[in-house]
C-alpha cells in the first residue's frame, strides 16, 4: 500500500513513544492522521506535534480496553474524514507488580490494553477497510521470546497469534486488506512508567514487585539504549508499503527468537538446576 497524500491513518497509543513516531511518520507522508491516547495532556501535545508535519490531524481520547471507546474512535474518524485506510493498534502497557503474589488487577490491566485493545481495534475498524487498507498490530519480541514479564509476554504472544489468524483469513478470502505484526525489542519509550495511566476502575495501583529495585534499573537502561521510535516507525511504514506481515526491525532480537525456537525443536530447555522439583510421595494420609 502506497503512503501518498489522501489516505487516513489511525494510531492508538499516539500520545508518546512509538505511537507518536508512527503518527508523525504518517503525517510527514501526507496522510490525514487520527491520534488516540488515554492520557489527555499527552494527547494534546501529540496533536500539536503531529500537526506540525502538515495535513489534517484529529485527536480522540480513547481507552482501547473499552470496546465502546474504540467504537467511538471509529465514529469520530469517519465523521471527520469519511474513511480509514491504515489502523495501527499500538497502545500498550507493561506491569511492575508481582505476577504471582500481586493483585490480579495487574493482569486485567495488561490484557485489557495489550490484548483486548488489539481485538477491539481489529473488529471495529475491519469492516471499514474492506475496500483496501492495512492493519498494523504492535506486539513485541516478547511475543516470540518470553522472559520479560508473564502478563506482558502472554499478551504479546496473543497479539502475534491473532494477527497471524487475521492475516490468514483475509488472504484466504482474497480481501485487499494487509496485516503486519510489529515485534520490536527495546525501544526508547516511556513504557516502564505505563502505570501512570492506571485505571481507577481497577482499584488501587499495585505496588512494584519486590524484585523491582534490582530489575528496574537494568530495564530502564536497556530502554534508554534501545532503538529510537523513529527507526521503528520507518520499519513499520516500509512493511505497510511492501505488504509484509512480519516486522522485526532489530536483527539481534530476531536472532534471540530464532535461538529460542531452536531450543524448542531440539528439546534443550531445562531447569536451571538439574534437580527435579521436590514432590512429596503420596500416602494414605496425604491430601488429594
């Protein structure tokens, strides 16, 4: 799909980071852009920044975990521009709380944004793309290579899976809608502080995991040393124009994923300790 003046692009999570870079990249190509984000002040700043590239820009506050919000985003887009051609389901969050001993609300938040946000975006916009368009779903290398955070990994694996399913269905039906799934590694964004937008409906924001004091400095350094959002945005737009499904912009992370799948194929995954987990022998008095 050519990125020329005229098409309309919608980007969620566009208030900062990769979403903002994608919106700027689309605007600089001459597209009309709808920027959507849950954080009001960031959204207002993004509107001004994207508009500086020229073209028509609309800002819509949207919590992608809420189906009604995403449906309203579709309505606002069509009311303003009459059509939509590119949808970037990019909004994403990462947890800081303990996945196993912390509150379940942390899982609900992550899955609500990262997984359900993509589902809502695909379902709501797809009927309006059937004349020709493209969907970009932001997953992560964590969707191919787990080990970052259980909830985050699970959500991103799910995004990869539904993106492959959507791509296959559209291809089989011969419909002119492209699908790409983005799996970046570390990128210089504010995702480490994503819980600044913790939804009050889920109650109190969970405390950081006990391990956070040790782990977070390393994570923040890796993010600071990661790829620029503009670099990833260029890779995305190249994939859209080429009609390419996989977007894995950083070779070192692709290599990690390949090695991981090699261990699966060769059965090399082992416990760090050679000892088996301790299991109590069942007796008549043992609970069942």
